[in-house]
C-alpha cells in the first residue's frame, strides 16, 4: 500500500473536488465538465502514486473496465461498418472510460468518503431548492432546472437514495443529515412531476429492506418512517401534482387501449416502443445507422404502421429498445455489461468488506436507478447523465478499494 502522505493543501483540494462534483451537478451548466477535467488533471499529477495501486486492483475491477471499453469499441466498429465514423459519436464512451481516472485519484490521495456524502447532501438540498423555486415560485408546471424535467427528477432521486446509503457512515443523531439529503432528493424529484423514477423507488426499497442493518438505531428508524410518510403524503397534497400525474397516466393507458388518441404522454411512448420493435425485426444483430433508422421509420409512417408524430422524437424513450435499434444484440450486450458488471462488483464489496458497505450500497443504488430510469426514458442520452454515471461509479469504486486497503 502506498504510504506517501499528502500535503494539507492537496488534501483540501481533493476533498473539495469530491464535494463539488455532486453539489454543482444540477445547479450549474459547468459542474460536470469542470469536475471531469479536474479529476483527469489530478490523476495525471498523482499518476506515480496512483498507477501502481490501480494496477494492483485490476483483478477486482477488470470486468467493469471491460464493460466500459466494450461500449467504446462497439461505437468505433459501428461507425466504421456504417461508413459514417465521426469523432463526436465516440465522445460519450471515451469520456466515460476516462472516468477511471477518478479511481486512480482516490487510490493515490486516499480521501475521506465523508466529502462525497456531504457533497451529495448539499447537492440534494441545492437541487431541491432550485427546482422548488421554479415549480412554486415561478409557476413552471414541469420544471427541469437547467436541463429537462425527466433527467433532473431522475438524478435528484438517485442522489437522494445514495444519501440513504451514506447514513451507514453516520452514527447516532448525525444520521439526520443524510436522511435530510434523502428527503430533499425525493422532494426535488416530486417537484419535477417525473413519474419514471417511481419504478426506481420501488426497486430501491426492496434492496434497502434486504439490507436491514440500514435501519438499525432509533434515529434511522424514525427518519425512515418520516420518509415513508412523506412519500405517502405527496399523493394527498394537490400542490405536489402526484395524484394528477398518476391519474393522467392511468387515463392515458385506458385511452390508448380503447382506441382513442395516442398523442398523450404514455401513448407516445407506447407508439415509439411499437415502432422500435418493428425496426429491430429488420436488423436484430448489429443494428443500423442513424440515417437508416430514420429512413425506415419514415417508411413505417408512410405505410401507416406508425403515427407521424414518432418522427418528432430523437429517441425511443427506452434504453433497451434504443440500443437494440442502433446496436442490435451486440449493443444490448454492451449496455447490459455497463450495468451488470458494476452492480456485481459493488455486491461483492458489500458482502466481503464491512468497511466498504456504504459506498458499495451507494454504487448498487446508482446502477439500479439507471436501469430503472432506462425503462421509460433513454437516461444514457444526455452527456450530463452519462458522465455523472461514470464519474460517480468510478468514484465509489475507488472508495470501496480504498476501504479494502484501510482494512489491511
């Protein structure tokens, strides 16, 4: 294990960077890009200390790295195969794979993970205040901060759930802080009116119930009951819009299957999914290029096998269908690995290393959230959501590996 001590200035800088990453995420346009670049520069500066540590842990993280590398390789091969290779098409997978620099930085500098937990708490509070001001201060019906309502709401919920995992590192009454972060994340998600996160909430609840030690202590139990009460109360408070959104969703489904207009929030998704399935049948193995998919979609519309409004949308509102349309079976395997490999890594950490329980549980919740969000949305569409996933994942990976070293 590297025993090189860090200067006080370096310690402050690395902890500030880790704190600012989740704090700036949703309240600035530059937060993700700035922190991504800062982590890369820090990794270069500390490469002599961090590289040997990273190499020593390659066995632990090899499948995570393979998954991210596979996504990049597939993007390159598809660009070459379709005759339309562009550097901008591989920007996302390149930056996501480069996020391993965060793990190297953590292994080299060995920061306290409390910096991340406080960053998540502050980020949830700031995001909640921002979106609440838009919703009830400015009167915006579906506020989305600086991005869009769905992505903002999803990431807020993800941050809130990771705050719950952070409570494992807070003793006694101090557990109130991550609990407040969790409540802020949930409230911020509710304020956007986004419904896709509700699936993630259900799956996360099952995972957290399975990890019963999260509720040990009277403060955690009391705060868990408070959070549950908050969730239930949102349905009965008209100002939250939860009941209206739920009723609207039920009405959309009934109207669609009764043969009425499909131009509703859920009806549009159902038509996009039906169109995607028709396209997948034409090229199931390797997918098709963007121009080819567009041309085939126009053919479906011309043949009245899809409504004209499907041409108005940039993606199919489902990650699995999206990767099958453009990447085929190969794309689905790469997408599955991007979720499964990290989830299994964090699960092993949770089971084998008591000191890594908090970051490991946070990592499992991160992956679970992104899988759930992808069922009704293409969460890997925007650059912000892609880079947040990669940076946070490799940060939590680094904290888990550091916990291993500390145990030794």
